[in-house]
C-alpha cells in the first residue's frame, strides 16, 4: 500500500544548501554575540499560555500553537523569545548585576492564516540587554544590528529607526477614542493613505492632524527628522533620534541608518526606539527590535530592556552557498581504514568519501553513479588513482 505523508501545513523539510545557509548565519551571529559579551540562554519550546498574556506580547493569541497538558492547562509552542527570557532574567538571574547581555538561538512557532504559504517555524537569533537605559544602550543595540548583517556577509542593507514616543505625542493631542486610535495606528503602519485620510478628515484643523497625515510618508534619510520637526514642532523623540544619528555617524555607522517615523506597530509593547533591518532583495524585514521598558516588571523585577531578533532563514536565503561536489571515492582494503580517513579529512568537506563496497568494480560503479571524477585505491602499501 502506497502511503504519501506530507509535512504539516506551514512546515517543510530543509536540505543541503538551505541547511548550510542556516548554520552559516547562526555560526556568524553566535560568534559575534559572544565576542561582544552576550551569554546564551535556552528556554523551553513549550511555555504556559499565561506567560504571554501576562507579558502583553504583541503576538495575537490566534497565532499561537496551543497544547493542553495533563492537568488541563493551556500551553503554547514558544511564539516569541523575549517574554521567556524576561521571565528568566526576573527569576533565575534576579541576583545577578545589571546590565545583563543575553543571546538566544532558537525556533519560534507562529500559526499564520490558512493556505497563505508562510512558515510556522521561524529560526531566530537575537539579543536582549536587560537593565540598561539611555542613549549608550540604544546605540549599542543599533550598532549590533548593523554588525549582525555585516557578519553574515550582507552588503546592501539598512536599519530603519523610529520612536514610539513620536506617535504617542501626536495621538495625545488628538484626544481620539481608543478604537479610532487603533484604526489610525493600523492605517499608518500599513501605509494605507486613503483610510488614514478618511479617519483624520473630521479632525481637520487640529495642530497634530497634518503631522499624523504625513506620518506614513516620513521615511528616508536624516531629512525626515527635519520635515517632522516642521510639522510637529520641537519634539523630545525627534531630538533623541537626531542625537543617536550623530553618534552613529561619528562611529561610521550612519550610512546604514535610515528613519521611518511610521513605525507605530505594537506600541503597547515598545516604549522607545524601535527599528527594523532590511536587506536588498528581501521584501520583509530580516531584523525587528526596540526598547520595551515595561516588560520586566510584569515578572516582578523592575528593569529596562532592549533587544532584537534576526530571521535566520531570511538572511541565509541571501547567501550564495553551494554544496561541495563529490570528486573522489576511496576504495580501501582491510587494515587501511585509518589511512583512508586521513585522506578524507585532508580534502575539502564533501569532496571525498569512503566506499562501502567490497570490490573495486563495485566502487567504480558507485563513483560513476555519484558523478565522482576519481577513485583512490588503497590496498596494502599500494596507492593508486583511477579516472572514472
């Protein structure tokens, strides 16, 4: 009976070059994180659902993969790495001095809409800096985001920076109902200009109205901050972003930084600077992060925090990784195993392998099937090369 078993929707097998791409990115990031003083933590793949409710995570509950344990409690496959790490920092690491620099290399699981073709398994590497606040901490994180992509070999990329406080200050001047504010935020984040105009039309004439109308357009270089100041006047968040840019430019990181003041996503979660990283040729952000100073206190420890996550496979897909072509098959006689292994270990990975065959003829046939160019024969003291 023929039985065809597929992988569950939203999952797939990854093979060969895709595996090398993922491992190459993970290796580069872990090496960078450790060199910069970050220490690894690993959290369970399954957490109680209440953890994410308590944290105020922006991941909607319908996107979480749920499991019921034996006691009837709802658990979820880890949809986000930050709340579990905040739990660890607030409990097991509570006695450790701040700031704490932590990194992770884990998979998150998020269920998208049915038949949309997205993956429910997302390999992430990221960092969290717990207990550091102010410009120096924010500068370090932006620099780490830039160096993360450089370490992976990316050439054409940029980091788009915004600030949660800018939108909040404008929205506070409008005195809109909560429902209207949420609609407006969604329209700005999605750059839905028509919907935003309709929402703001009844409030024409209010000082912040024109600034909010222009918010989806306010992305680009440092000139964006100039335009925002003309629209909104002196603003603490804009001044903060300008100081960050000046410091980044002085450190020769300014060329990688752009601004997007329409980054108003997940404002219940983020409290200060927010940013996304984009690589040329990839339609979605490969890095997402920001400051979330209100999270730690949800777990009983008051501490500021900032961090980001890297979509490992999205970055890996930008690499040009090739599987080494098999060039040589080694046929060896009894007593020659260590000698044969020494030859394999000296050759480039994947270019040479041992033959499991008993006869030279079988080894030659195997080499032909695999497309190898040569067979090395090791019998007794003899060493002979044969072209396939």
